[in-house]
């Protein structure tokens, strides 16, 4: 194991386990760069849509990669995401993109391009990176690896509340089914599926406040610094 030049925290886990909420707070408290890798896979899914490609068109999507730039810019309450210079912060969270991102992110060329981009982001700053394969594949030498989980019911309820705040009403049962479908696809794909790294610490957020989860992880980080 080679110690990275800058400190790395990897947070993985299934959809809506609280990864980005927790990672954002930790990054702000510790002054680390936050990298939301799910947003990157969502952005390439939007790129396919904008190019008029079918999400099934693996070769077409592969051909888009060299022409695609994805950038993050600071923003509140969420980081802003730009695809080829155009803001897609809201579009990447639409239901259509959410329901197709697992397929697009299963393509080998997409994964290797995203992993290269993600590793580059660790070269000059300490990072907190969240996703599905950070501890297993992207940053195998990260000093701290967390695997965040929560029950499906609680995750569906969190998504329900988020949607309601945005004025969207999707019933709880549908959300539960969508989350389960995404969990299944993310954990069963061929290349770097969602799985807990052998040296990751599992943190269950079911019924636990955001503050408590942040404190638990912050303690784990300070022990490694
Ligand atoms: O974290 P999220 O829900 O925004 O992620 C969207 C999708 O992107 C997720 O369903 C699978 C994919 N993803 C991935 O394959 N690998 C990652 N490191 C992050 C996300």
C-alpha cells in the first residue's frame, strides 16, 4: 500500500444512504475538496441525452467521452455541475437521468474515463470522494474508507422529502422500487460493482442524525491523521 500524497477519504454506499450530505459537511469542516462521483456519471448520462443517443448505445456514448468536459464549481446548497461549459446541476437529478445512470455507468469506457478524471482530482488537494467504487477501485490506498448504509424504507423516505421540497410528488412505493432497482444494477454490474472494500468501516445511518454520523466519521478521520 502506498500512502497518498494528500489525505483521501472514500465514502461508498447504495443510493440515498446519505453519502453526499455527509461528505459535503465533512469536506467543509476539514477544508478538503469534495468530489461527487455520482454527479459525474449523471453528467455523462445527460451528455448522451443531449447528443440524441439511446442510453443503450454503448459505442456512441464511448465516442462522446473525449469530447466531454465535466466541471464542478462551488455553490449552495449544492456544488454546481457543468457539462461542456453548460450548467446541468438540476438536470442531472431528473427522474429520467436517475433511472438511466446505472446503465450508462456500467460501460467499461465510461468507467475508465471517469476513474482517470477522479484520480486526477486527488493530485493537489486532500479529498473526500463519494460513490460506489471509491474504496475498492478509484482510491484503494485511501487513509479512511467508509461504507454508508441505511434501510430501503428510510432511503425512500429521504428521497420522498427531497422530491417534495422540489415540488415533485412520487409515491413512496415507487421510490422504494426505484431505489431497489438501482441498488441491484449497481451491485451486479460486471466492472467494479458496488461493494464494501475489505478495509472499509460500515456505518449504518438508519435512525441516526446527520450530526451523529458526521461526528463518528470525523473521529475515524482524526485517528488516521
Ligand atoms: O450517487 P448517485 O446516486 O448520484 O450516483 C448515480 C449513479 O452513478 C449510481 O446509480 C451508479 C453510478 N455511480 C457509479 O457507478 N460509481 C460511482 N463511483 C458513483 C456513481
